């Protein structure tokens, strides 16, 4: 698979327009059209479909975008890590849930840099689900990760925030407009669920069990874009982490469950390896400023 074609695909997924994307990429529109066509032929599915004047992602395109962006971020992280090591700078490699990149991580990095203005510190970033992030920490690809593990592990951790779960509905669903939903109410509808082993699935199971009802699970998926895609397409309703809903214009939300469901967002690190002093400074800074500390 051509790496450049993947870069073209990601650009088009953001602009939804071949002309604009070609201009951004400094290539001709026929070249971009050919690259997307080659990707679709290789994958055996359509990645885009026409919707008015825009070219929007299909359900397959949404899935591929998640991994395409992760691939490009990983490559970029490797390039920066090699360059930083050659220049003698300290690099802190972070992995985290994608929604944390909207506000939490940028604000954290900005305030930490302000506290260490004279230090040469570089950061690299990569997003993923809990399993991918834990694997990356174990493999030494990350120095710190921010996620929500469901099982005990060998890593040190501190709670940095909490995140509630919301009920996602297909647009125009009869439950749309409700402010709160119970497990008994939700059990009357087909359910789209995260796979076993995820925090959201664990919370969902406990929610239904406590209410004495069993959900009608129609589909299961590991990635948020897939769960959201099936919900927005009308296959069912489903619990999703607040702030991780990618295309909120295509679904409706019930903002609260009864009782309230939430998860701990933790920072984890390997406490059994030696690390630069600035790594320890960063860890202590996060611990000192996290919402999880009381």
C-alpha cells in the first residue's frame, strides 16, 4: 500500500473536496482521484460517497481513517524521536484517547512548558484505544499514556479525570430529547456495544445486570468510529464515552444514565525503568494538577 496515497486519503477525508485537497497537497485533481481509486481497489470497498457537493466517508472509510491517521502519527513520532535523540533534546512520548487532544493534553503541555521555560523538551503524540496504548507502553513506544484500563496491570498510575457515559441514538429516534435513561428503558431497543474487555462494555454489563435486564446486543465493535457508524445508520442505540462521539451531527444523545455511569481516566507509566529527570518532573506535575487528586 502506497504511503503517499494514505496521506492523500486523510487529507480528502477532512476537506470532503477533491479540488481543495489537491491544492493543499500540491498535486493535480486527476492524480488525487487516481490515488483514491487505487486505495479503494486494493481494499475492495468504497471509501467515499457523494453527498451533495461533498465527498463524505462511507462506514468503511471511517474505519480506515482511524487506522490511517494512527499510522501517519506513528511514523511522524518515529521521525521526531530520531531527530531529537540526535540533537540531545529530551523527548516525552505521550499516548492518549483522541478526545483528550481537543483540550486536556494541549493545556497540560502548555502549562508544563511555562513551568520549565529553560528546558529543551519535545513531545510526541499518538492516539489509540486502551489496548493499543497499554501495548505501546509495554513495548516502550510511550513514556506516559492516558486511558482507562479495566484490569490490573504492572504499571504505576494516577487518576487525572473522570468521564461520563452517554446514550447515543440514531437521528430522529423516539427516545431523542430525553435527559436521562434507565437500563430497563434501554433494554427495549437493539443495542450496539463495545467489545468485551473495554471499560464501556464492563460498565454496560453492570448497568443492565443491576437492573435485572438483558440487552439485545446486535453488533459489537472495539473502535468508537465503528460503534458510532452502526448507531448513526439505525442499527440500534448504544452507550458511548462522553466527548468521544465523532460525528455528533449524525446522532442524538441522552446526556445522562440512571444511575450515572462514568470511568476514571488515568495516566500510566512504567515505574521499573530509569528515565530522564524531566520525565519525573512531568509525572509529578500531572499528579499535582490532576482532578483525581483529593
